[in-house]
C-alpha cells in the first residue's frame, strides 16, 4: 500500500510539473493575443465605399466609411487633381460630391488629414486612397455626308447629318437640339447599336446658321452619363438644279457658272444652246420683247447664241450666283452697272464690243446684230482665264436624281407677259415650249425645246432712269428681285405655289451673295427635278 501511494504522488507531481510547463508557454501566447486585440481597437480605420474604384461615374459621390464614430468637424479633405467638391460630414463617413462632375478618365487621389475618433482618444493618420473615373461619353464627331465637320463643312437640306458618339447610347435619354430646341424622335434615325444617329435636315433653311448640339443628361448603354455637352455651327447652302447632260456628278464642286445673254426677238429665232442649259432666266428687256440669260454650271454646248446685250437684270443675277457673264454689249446706263461705277463694283464679264480674247464670233448666215455667237470651248477658256478672280460659288449643284412629285396636278402653264405657253408631254414628263404661237426650236438640237421645270417668279419693277434702246428711246426695266416673292413651280404636270428667295431686300443688289432658291408652302426648301429649268421673271403689272 505504501509503495502504491508513493507511485501516485510521483504521478501527481509529474502532472503538476507538466501543467506548470504548459502554463509557461500558454501565458505568453494569450498575452500576445490580448495585446494585438487591444492595439487593433486603439486605431481608426477607413475604406473607400464605392462599388468599383476603377470605374466611378462622373456624377457619382465618393464615400469614405470609418469603422467607428469619428469627429469629422476639423478633418481636411484633399482631392488631387484639385476639383471643386461639396462635403457632407457624418459621424461615420464623408460623402464627397463633385460640384459639377468629375473629369472623365481621370485618376484622383484622396488624402485625409488626421481623423480622431469620437472622444479623441485615437486617430487615423496619413490615410490616402485613389479612384478612376469612367471613360469619356460624348460626341466623337459631327459629320456632313460622312465627312467630319470643319470650317468648310456646309450642309444642304438634303445632306445627311450624323452624330457619332464615343460609346453606344441609350437613345431615349439623349437630348439632341437644333438652335437650342429639342429635336423630336421622328427627326432622328439611330443606327443599330446606338453609337451613331442621323439627323433629318429637311427644315434647314439655306444661309440661316444653325447650331446642332448634344446636351448633358443622357446615358450610354452601360449607364455612364454624358460627360460633356457639345455643339457645332452650320450654315446650310442652297441646291441648284442641273440638266442631265451637264456632267454634274455626286460630290461635284461648283465652279463659277457661265451666264450668256441670248436674244428672243423674231429675227433671232431659232436660238442655239438653250436646251443644254441648266437654268434659263427669261425677262422682258424693252418693247415687250423678252431676253434670256442661259446659265451653265459646268459644260457649255458647242454653239450658243445669238448673243445680245446685257440688261440691268444681269448684274442682279451675276452677284448672287458668282457667275461670269457673256454678252455682246450694253447701254451706257447698264454699262455702269456691269463694269462698276463709284461705290458699285462691276461683275466678271466678257462683252463682244470690248473683247480681245476671241470669246465670240460672227456668222455669215444672219444679219447683224443677230449673228454673234460663242462656243463651248471659248466659254470654257474664259472661265479658265478668270480663275481666281471670281468668288467660289456658295451653293451645291444637284446631280441627276429621280423625279420628286411635288404639288397638285394642274394644266401646263402660260406666261402672257412673254407670249409663251407650254404643252405637257406625259410620256417624257417635259413641257414643250411655244413662243408667239409657234413651236420654239433649238437650232443646236433641231427639236422643240423641252423643259423639266417651268418657274414663274413675280417681283416689283421700276424704271432705273436711263434709256436702254437709244434708237427707239425705250427705257430700261429694273427687276426688284432682291428679297423674296411668290413663285409658281410646274413639274411633272403638277403645281407648287412656292416662294422664291434671293438675298435680302434691305441689301444692295451688288452685296447679295446667295443665289435664288425656293421654299414650299410649309417654308421648307425645295430641290427641283433634274433637267432644264426655265425661270420666267415677270414684273408686277408688266
């Protein structure tokens, strides 16, 4: 028994020694854990509470969260690069709002001064963080007919205006404006994917500057807001009709047109080269005899004539079209307007009576003064000789296109002031011209003149105060075309009651810089159909 008790005592002693040894190891570990636990609770921690610090939207606030209540009253917040912000201080967070918005695609650095806890027993010192803002969402390019807009970009009402964005967009959130007014969805055609949109431009008035813009407030398809508004200023140009044989192709750059004055008295018929003109202006010169100015935007036919004297209307037409005029001469009064006098500038002109460039010739098949003609190559030489001396046209010339039906069906027109009437040929869709009751024939083609668009414009007239025909004593007729007035446009057997526009009535004729164009009853600009356009200028009460 005694031996057994000793053995038990020895076992207890060993257990005590082992326990003591274990305690010697455990106590330092427990102390270390307690130390770190207490030390951790003696610090203030902060974190950037945003969903993705690498993609912060430009309108979103930045939130800095603390792990315990802190005293934010005197904490300084630094933002780099410097940005105006509004700071909302709460007991466990800062909410930082950009005053306007964060700059797109910008990495910002955020620095806090010392942040004490609520009772100022511990502090957060030297805390910093960074975040990256969203990519730029805005207009990548404004385009006119596919080309980026620059200083030379000038649309017409038929142009395709395109806005290209830097990212696909939520179309129904994007505010596109014209002169500050929001365009309806019907004026917009978004491409699949939503990164480009075409803007319909039917209402753009020639020579009236407009601003096409994209406002802030829209969103990309990924939910990022537009980062900046943008706009572009555009000044639309008018569109002139061309004849199908003029060689006008898409993208044609207008050159100074050739305007040739052609007689229309009985002895002058049949004339040559009128069928190939792009536009012919007809007007009474004197004695109820009409005269014509045939306009060629590109090619001039092989024979044009007979060429007769300029009239007061020729400078009125030459300045707005930036044209080169060809005529045989002029009265003393008209010469002052053609060549220029005092403050009135002259027009680029070649006159047979003063010509030394071989731009005209006489035939022996007709008596003077009805035997002066010009040829296509001579007119083209004149255009080349005056290259750089004539302002470049500020309008487009329309390439051939399918007919556009306009207006209401009606009978063919007649113009009593010019002793002219037309018969409509439904097969060719042309108007056949009759003059003084007879078929009007072009000597160049041998056929009756066929007109695509017959236009009658009405304006006031006045006597400029000088004699036009010295042998008969007739005074000149001045057509007050500047400004706007009523016009009838006949095409494809239909009639449009239109308005013609030619500069401004408040501007002297020699400062009118824009050609004649037409608007429909709704005020929208019109593009006339391809073919010969004949414009009868009729004075009120004439």
